[in-house]
């Protein structure tokens, strides 16, 4: 008889069984992760880690255009995360040449809103739609993908709003970059759907102005300020090393114009001339990659100018980290290296490769306290900077503003 469980043990086992059968909170993240892009992955990783602490029992769903790659890159950040492409898959289908006759090509978001908000509209996606409809919170995670650079992404907002209306789920968005803004019928739809959001947070002042005074409007900066990878108190940042870290993209560079040339050729010449003016030898340059391939084109075209340079491909950067906070000088077109390196105190120059998009992004950081220079092809070759990035106090305030928002969205003690 001594081998039988006691009454207390039976009660404990019964309680565990009941808990196992009880429905868990489902938090549904709509993201652009998995491309991959260092900044996009950084943001989603930050939210996954945060939710692992604040909502350890919640089922966290990550909806992205490439869920397999997103899972490989981000599975370490939250053991309860699952990765799907329900919203993204339906949105991309509706805007593609393969869309069926039931999709209005002039307003594909109408079909996406219907398909995501009721079972049976797209039978092959029933499992995914059922999971989406079970969410208590649907969270459009930050980044610069909700704007007219990718006008079909309006379907993401339409889907989240439609599901919120159908299921009662809380719809929220954080750290969004909304410029250049949607236009025409897409803008009308955006104005309608954003009213369904409990919180719609943006990362820059032009986006806040575009959003207007809707219910739940908020402006707390980029979601990367939530990342535990931030090195705000890096002591080496105040001692220059003489080394330059280069991150130069080839995507979204067609509008870069310098001395009569445009696109990647013009950007390559501008970067090369900048390094020549600064007198930096190839062996004193580190080339980093945020998007595989896209950030290797310009360095490849620079040829022997980068002989002896250190190279950090995306996989190494993601697994082992970027050289932030080491006192290097940065020369980057990418936004998140600017944010992260400046937060760690490094000096740098941000090159605006696409004026109607990146000028706002980089400008948001200088407005928030970054001491970096921001230049485009209309400017002279910049002097090598030495002013540092954010001061620790200013960087800390930016971080704390985002943490405060996160705590308001996901308070402790809710299952």
C-alpha cells in the first residue's frame, strides 16, 4: 500500500491534469521575420524573449512570410513559439498573379480580411485560421513594412482588424514605420482599420503625423529598443580604434544619385570615395551583412579596395553578434546598425540610399539623440565622425520608453 500515491499527491496530479486541459492564452505576432534581415529578426527576437518572461505559459504564434527560416533563426527566444504563414500567405496570394477570380485586384485586402476572419473561406488554411481566431491578442510587430514601398502589405492591417472584429481579440501594433504612406483606396482602408486597434504605436514623427489622432495612437520609437542585445553602457565606445565597419546595401538603392550616376554603382563610388577620403586601408575595414547577398554586392564591386578586410556574414552576425560598442567608426545604409551601434556609443555616418524611406528612418534616430551624421548623394563626402552615438542617458531613456509600452501591453499576472 505504501507505493500508492497519497491524497495530496492525487490532488496535485489532478490539478496538473486540469491545467493541461485548460485553454492557454494565444498571443499572435504578425512579423516580417525570416527573410532574413538582421533588424527584423532582432525585433521579433526581442518580443519573443519579453513574452517568455512576461507570459511564460502563453502560446506565441509568429506569422511571417518565411516561417521555416524564422523558426530556425528565432526558436531559441521562446520555447512555446510556433511559426506559421497564415496571414502572410493569404496576403501574398491575394496580391499575386495567381490570385483567383474571387479576389478584387483593385482591393485585394477585402478578400484577405474575409479569408482570415472566418473558417471555411479558404479550406486549406482552416488550421491556421482557427489558430488565428483563437488569439486573445494579435500584435503587428514593428518594422518598416507597413507603407507604400510595399502597398500590398495593407492587407496585413486589414486582416488583423477583421479578425479582431470577428473574435474580439485585442489588436495592437508597435514600432511601425508608416512612411511613405499608403495612398488612394489603400489609405481609406488603413484609416478605417486602424480604428480597430487598441494601441497603434509608431517609431518616428512622420509616421505619427500620418497616423493622426486615432484611438490608441502612440510614438515610442523602434521596437529594437526592447532588445536585450543593446549595449548602452559599452565602455570601449569612447576610445576610437581606427577601424571602420561597413554595411552597404544593394536593395532599395535605385534612387541613390551621386555625381550623375544612380543606383548601386553610385552608392559603390560614394562609399569608396568616403573611405578614400578618410584614408582607411582595406585591412582596417570590417564588412558586415544584415541581409545575405544584398549587403555583399557593394563590397564585391569595390574589389581590391577591400583587400584584407574582415568579413562578418549574416549567420555569424546573428549567432555571435555585431561589433557594436567597440569604438569602431560605422558607415552604413542600414537602419538597425545605426540604432544599435549608436546606442553603444560608436560614432558613425548613415547614408540614405532611398530618400523617401531611409531619410525618415535615420532621421528618427538623430531626433532621438544620435550624434551620427546622415548624408545622401546630394551631400559632400562626410568628414570622419568622432562625436559618438547616443549618450548612455539618452539611450537609456529610449529603451525605457519602449519597455514601459511593453509592460503596459503585457502586464504580469495574466495567464
